[in-house]
C-alpha cells in the first residue's frame, strides 16, 4: 500500500494540469515559481496548490517557491510518465488512427504497437509504422507483446465485448472512448473520455449564456 | 438572467451523464425509474440525484419516481440539445476528420459545415459530404453561414491564433482539443478536451495499482 493511493481522485485529476503548466514554464525558460504565481497561471488558489503538492511530499521551500524542473520531473514520476507502457487500439477509424498518429503520447511513454479492426478494407494498412491487424489475432498479440493498455475507439455496441477480450488477454488498463460504461473486475483500471458529454456541456453554456 | 446560470458547474457536468443513462433506459424500453434505481445505475447517491434534478424543476413524483422519457427530454432541452448549432473544425487531420465523421454529434444538433486546413494536400477533399477548405476563407465562411461553434484540433502552437480568428469572426463557443489554455474574452464559451490529461490519469492509476 503506498501513500499515493490515499489521495483523493479530485486531487489526482489536477496533477496532469500541474504537469502541463510546469512543462510550459520549462519551455519558457522559467526555473523557479511561487505557489502565488502558479495560482495565477492555473486558476487554483495558492493554498490549494500547496495542499495538493504536499500530498506527495514537500516540494516547495518557504521563501523560495518551487524548482520548476524538479517539480515537473517528480510529478511526471508520480503520474508514471517515466514508465513505458505498451498499448493497442481496437477500432481503426479516424479516432483510432488519430491516437496512433499522435506523437505526444509516445513521447510520454505510451507506445501503440498495433491497431485492430474487423474491416478487411483497412486490415494490413499502416499508420506511421503501426499496422492495422485483424481482430482475430488480438489475444495472442496482447499476450506476446506484454500489452498493458487497451484503447477502445469503436461504437458503443461493441465496447463491452472488446473490454472482455482485453481483460481475458491480461490487459491492466482500458482507455475507453465509447460512450458507455464498461463492466470490469476491480483490478482493471478504466479511464473514460466522454466526447459527447463535453460537447453537451459546451451546448449548455452556449444556451445559458445566449439564451438561444 | 435565468435560473440555470446559478447552478454549480459540478452539477451541470453531471447532466450529460443523466441524459446518457436515461437514453439507455429508453432504448431498453424502461419508462419509469426511482432515484434509488438511478443511483444504482449512475453511482451517484439517490439524494444527490434528487438535489441535482431539483435545481431545474420538480421532475420526480413522490412514490412514482421519474418518467424516463419526460426527464430525458427535459434534460435534453436544458442542455440545448433541441437547438441546432453550426460548427466548423480547424485541423483536418485524423481527429478533425473523426469529429466530422461522427454522426452522433449531428444527431444531437451539432452540424459540422466545413473543415479548414492549410495543407494543400487535403484542401478540397471531402469527409462524408463535408469539404476541407483553405484556412484563407474561414472568416467569410463563418460569417456567411452563421457558424456558432469553432472546433480546434490542431497542435497547441497554432491554437491561440485560431481562437483569435474564431472570435474575430463572431463565433460564440470553442471546443478545444489542443493541450493549451486559450485566452478569450468573457463572453466566449470554451470547453476543453484534455486527452493527454486523461491518459496520464490512467497511467497514474496503473502505476499506483500495480506499482510498476
């Protein structure tokens, strides 16, 4: 049992934001920042920032603030970005291809080894150097290549079936883009991306603001 | 000033989830549901569900529960899903094409009229019946076609510049997939999709759970 598992999900969900802001500061050549300055940047209060970061150890120093590079590196470790993960995608449509194509994920340690699909028109094609394979071979591929992350970019009706295949094959985490809840055992990590919900929120605020 | 603008963002962010669960219930032919049953389905407590929905009017009836179809329809109205929005996408890569291709958005009232890009190799191509046009013509297109939503699926370095073009052209809401914060005036609605952050959260929980 390590300390991090005690931290609330709300705090954890802010860590990637801190990491992003710190990365931008490094790109701008800024080496030191106070929690007050971080507050202006992130929109979180300075005391919330200090509390959040204290959950993971005392990074800041009174009167000095935070060393940007050290803090970014430490947060990266906490987020597991120093670890390398093998991933596959089921659903080689535009969204699946976009994920395979995005070098930013690979730079952060997530390597898409293969896409899988049932559509014979796309099987055999390559996205960058990543081949689209027949769904038929997915279980053996996952086992052979120690794939830990399974990505789902299919319509919702096939999502659960794919999750079941992933779990059976030994995958530990699922990144799910299908707009449905997956039923998985407790030891499988699921992270959902809800594009519909995000768009509906935009719609809500447009409606409320402009009373269209 | 309408009532909804007083409701907290946390509550509002749950509305699309309720809408999704209710839509699934309708698909299953279920016409009536109690807050207890909704609680099992959504993972929110029954009292939270009642509180959330009471913000928008008294939908439920003591001893009867909620009429699934009525509630789904009302939530849809609150979310603006009965309104039609015209949208454009800048960035006609895989992600932009995935958005243009996804019929689910159109069914919910969001019509992508055009994609825009600077890459001459894609200008003129069509995704379904949606043309990829030259960035040069974007301002006049937005004004001529009453486009209200601008979608950004470019790398982060060009995102602010595109946001500025959108704002200058009269767009009211931006759906931003670029991993950066946009600077916009108060009357512009921005909704961000943070794919990186979502992946990093998956990574965090994998690391914490499996101590890799």
